[in-house]
């Protein structure tokens, strides 16, 4: 009876997928279809357009016509992905919040496996392993495998293991949590905020998503971000100069290993 109840609870959980959009016409169809192809069907996909100048909005509206689970909001002005994601979180109706950027993709069992895992582990927060694709959709590099131990606040300061396209949190346990409205590192700030509440992120070591590594993207220029990371820790996490340097060095080395 316990297994039957768990299965029923698992099926009834709605997942709200948070997707900010800015000039994403080149990749957004593949992103949407990776969600529509999910074996788990109880989801809503919430797009927030952040002032796109291409035909991203038109593409989303075309998909909207055939799928009532897709919702679209348009910001009055370009405000950054943090603001866009927070608007989507505010409008979300699901018990589980998940994140998928408009150029990344999920494998078709992503939600089925990950939601079931969270229910089984009674997890408030979770993340998974993922692969890398290039702008043509071809697989590059090796799979990034998450660790086999829960991620705590201090561990995340040293190693950015939680990637936005795999992260999910349970609103029933954490309440709705929002991203800091910064130009960079909004997702990292959110993960740290959730972990600061006393939750751990439970890792699922299965490749359930693919991150699209684009030329000249912020995450492809790790060397340029080290100083900014120091300031982020020092200002937003209120760490001392020594601790900010200490955790930045850890983060920098792990980032180089991860991406290069």
C-alpha cells in the first residue's frame, strides 16, 4: 500500500518549468519539444520574454496554440534573466519548481526519473548529472557527474555542482524561493539561499539534461569570472576577505576542471 500511495503522490505533483527568454529563436523549438516529449506529463512551462528582438515570442505562441500547459508572459522592458525567472516563479502553480533555459534540453525521462527520486528521498531540493552539446546540438565533452553526497551550503561555495537546467525544489517544503535580481549568478544565489535555510540538495547521478555551451557565453569564459565571483561572495554572502578568497580559489580550480 505504501508503494501505491507513493506512486499516486508522484503522479499528482505538478512541475512548473521556469524558462526566461531573450532572442532564443535559434534554439527554443528544440527546448520546447524536449519538454513536450517528457514521459511525465503533469507540468506547466512558463516562459517570460525579456524584450526579445527576434521571433522568439511568435514561436512560443505557435506552440501555445496546441498545448495549454505552455504559458507566456512578456516583460515591459529588458530586465535580466533574474527578473524574468522570478516573474515565472511568481506565476507558477506547481508543487515542484524546475528550471530550463531556452537553449538547453532535457532527456525525455528527466521529469519522470527526477520527480520520483525526490519523492523517494523526501528531498526538498535536488539536482542531477548532465551532458554538454554545442550550438549544432552535437554532444561534446564528457558527462558532468554530480557527487554521491548531499550538497551543503559550504560545499556549494567550493564547487558549483548544481546546474540550473537540472535543479528542482519542492515548494511545499521550502516555500517559493526567488533569485536575487543580479546581472550574473542569479541561479547560484538562489541555490545558496535554499541551502542557507537548512536544506541540502540531493544529487541524482544520471544524465538527464544537456547544457548548450555556446561560443562567447559567460560560462565559457571562466578565467574572466574569478574576480567577479570574489565580489559576489564578499557582498551577497557577506563573507570576509579571507573566506571570499579561499572559496573563490576552490571555485576557480573546480570550474576550470569542469569546463576545460
